[in-house]
């Protein structure tokens, strides 16, 4: 079990997933705007679960009108995460509402979502979190996708 490996990478990856990951039963989905955090989580999947790039799906959620095109934003994420363009999935482009104009500056590169469809990986992560934290969450095994 991954929780019994004496290495900070699995511990940190599981805790990041607990905080920021989607709690689905059949897949790992992790979303954030921090490129370094996304790189670290992808490293966790690659090194601890041998996830090849072909199994990684990347989607971007962003605003336009900030000097970047959708293509530039997607290329930026692909480059930062060292993923081939074949991993890219359909982006979500948001439109700023007239009520919020000037209230908040949208993130230039938006957020990225990494998805790996694997019941085995996500259930192993859930088991490790429970072991690390000393908790029981039987509902994680009952989650619907």
C-alpha cells in the first residue's frame, strides 16, 4: 500500500488530492490555478502510479480578453505540465458578467484540470488518506461517478 512507503511524495500527493481533488469513485481529477502545484500533483501520479502521459486528460477553464488567446493559454499549460497536445480536452471559456467588471482580475492562465480515469488509483489514494489521517470514510467507496 502506498501509505506505507517511507517517502514524502505519496504523502504530499494524497493530502493535496484530499484538499483539492474531485471525490469521484472511478477517477482522479485535480484542478488548480497554481502551475507548480499542478506539476507536483502530476509528478505524484507519474512516479507513484506510473501514469503515462497517454492516460492524462487536461482541460482548461479560463477567461479571454486578458491579452492571451485560448490557444496560448492551453499551450502554456501543456508546456508547464510537460504534456503532449494529445492530452488536451475541450476548454471552458468564461465570460465576465457586467456586474463583476473591475471587481476582480481573472487569472491570466485560468485553471487546469488533470483527469486520469482509474478506479484503482483513486481508491488507493482514498485508502492512503484514511491511513495517514487515522480516519474512516466508507462513503468514499460508495461514491457515484
